[in-house]
C-alpha cells in the first residue's frame, strides 16, 4: 500500500537523521576524552585547571545531547507504520493545501516519492495546532491558512 510505504520511508529517514546526530555526539565525546587524557599529561597550573573545567563542561553538554537523542529514539519507537487514524496524532502523515507533515520528531525537510514532508515534533507550535484535527479542517499558522486534505 502506497500510504504505508510513505510512512515507513519517512520513519526510516527520521531514524537515519537521529543516527547521524548520535554519531556526531559520540565523536565529540571521544574528542573530549582524548583532550582530557592529553591535558592530564601536561599539567601547567591554573591554565591546566581551566582547560580541564572547559572540557568537563563540553562533556556534560554532550551527555545532555546524548540523553535528548535517547528520548527522541523512544518517541520514534512508538510510531506504528501500520496504523492510521482519522485524527492527527503521533505518526500521522498529514497532507495539506500548503505543506505535508510527518508528526514524529523535529528532523526538518524530508523527500519521499518526489514529495516534500516536514518531520515535526508534536510539541512544536505547528504540531500542537495539527494534533487532533481531521480531514477537511482548516488551520491558520503564522498568517497562512490551509486545509487538511489527507491523513495517513
């Protein structure tokens, strides 16, 4: 079924986007580990302490990003590509007279079968506006009015 295929492909693209972010954060963490080890070898008083403190802050920031990616993975794991609903919710593919949306995670613009979709989180302003809506509902967002034409 074409509809499920679109949803499956969108979910795969979101997972790939998340995996790219994960690899990037893991690379940063590895760089910090390397830097901390080389900082340990050359201790030069206050300058050394400041350098270590900065690296610890970077490590903490990377740790928060890692936790955020884990939360986002949990959201994606809840999406069932086989299910459809009349109301827009998590996992819905929404076609409108203006743009197409995939209610999932904030992953930006995705292209599937020559169509552009915006992967958006349900907690974003546009996501909040779309949740619970039905085909035929009219929505106004940032002075742009559009109608929901299809929900998968």
